[in-house]
């Protein structure tokens, strides 16, 4: 391989997306992962791309908004070059409204969204339709509907990125030395390594469990009911999840906590009552100490950068993170919001 401008370590969603952004700018990219693409949480089953609520606006929410608005073009281009579908669909989200107080708050947020989302999307309060089997039960008879939320199949998205990169001559290799500048997008293991290096907790892996049901509901909105995400994938499956476990014995095993999720969603959405479970998944999601993504240059290691801590929102932020990391590593332009600056997590 020609000498690389950028070595990217980690072929999860952030590593793959950054590699793609750098490749499109003409950089020679070396992508290294000993476990292969989408080995960790990027190989999960759910894939919700949902915005924060439109209130108390700050840079993290603005960054997320911009990334969600970039997503359609980003993923269309990936499919155009690699030929594989990503499962990306911006079909919105429905959430039941449990109480009158939440109803009033939701109506206030609807007005706020008109300004904060800059006319690009809507947050609406709508009446539920008892005849629609895909609507979750709502005690107030009202639902939140936003048309900014999208979803994708995580494994399909990562496979599509691999194919797009291959179309540009970039392969995922299991071992190679650092050449050029190096970006570390190494997930939960990378957070553990940084914690050991800096001798305090920079971040950690948090376990999640999810299930895949066999049920065909193409083009339907995603749902958020009983604190669970329900994602209808285009391949005739529905992803349901997930748990959030800081304390666990085995990061890869599923248990009664996942069975409880499956039981709860069958109650919240009776149309799924008899849908077969075709896969159960567990894995570690990288959570930074600040709970925000960790982006930027390592202060004591020249030409080394980190993109980690995507936790539950990595797929939604991936298009924008890819751009700002390419800006930084290739062009020495720092467009990373302060809230994501890696130095906040590296401080004791």
C-alpha cells in the first residue's frame, strides 16, 4: 500500500465513517482493526438515530441536529460508491404521552422546535389512532411525533461503509504500523487503555442488550415506548433495546434483563406479541466520563487523535464527527465543540 496520510485504528462506526470522510478528501487511509469491522457495539441490532428534546439548547444538541440533517446525503453517497444498502430511513418517531403534565411539556417543546430546529423538522403532538397497530398505547390518547428521527441497521451500515471504502482501494487490515497521523477510534477497549495511561477513569464500556424480532413493517416510524427503542428494519426485522448496565459479569451474555425488555415491548405494542425472537445480542458501548463523545488531539502524543465515547448516539453523530475529525487531522482546522473536547475527559 502507498504510504498512508492517515492510519485509523478501529473499524466500528466512527472509524469507518472517519476513514470514508478522509478518503473522499483524497487522503491515503490505512484502516486497522484486529477484530475486523463492526466487532463491538457497532454490530448491534437497534440503530435509533434520534434527536435530543428541543429545549435548553446547547452545542451538543446543535451538533447532533447538523449531523442528523447530513445523514441522508452521507448514507446515499456510501451506497452509491459501495453498492450496498445501509438500512437508513428517515421515517420519524412516535412516543406515547403518559400524563397531562407531559402533554403540556410536549406542546411547549413543539413550539420550541419551530425555532431550534430551524424549519428543517417538526416536533408535533398528535392524537393516537386506535386502528393503527403500529402505535404504542398512550394513556392520554396523544402521541409525540417528530420527523427528524431516522433509523438504520447498524450491521448493514458498517458493511456498506466497508464496501464504499473498498471501492476507493481501502481495506480493513488486522495489523499494521502507524503511518502518517493516527486516529484512535477503538471503542470500549480504547477507553480502558486511556484510563490506564492517564491513571484515572477516562471512560468505560457500558453493557447493552438487545433483541431482533421477525416482523415486517417497512417504512414505519421508529417507536420509543416504556423507555425502549423499537426499530423496524427494511429487511423484515424489528430491533428492540436496550439495557444500560455499568456492572456486569460477562459483557457478551444475555440474561433475564433482555427477556424483560422483550416482555415489556410485547405489552406496549401488542402487534409484536407473537413475533419470533431471531437473535439476542449483548456488547459494550463506549461511554466517556462526561457521557459526551471524546474528540481531538492527544495533548502529549503529537499527530495522534481520538474519536471515542459515542455511547448510544454514535451512529447519529457519525456523519458530523467524520467531518470534524477529517478537518482536524487533514487540514489542522479544529471545529470540535468544547463539550466534545477530549481534554475534558483526560483531566483527573
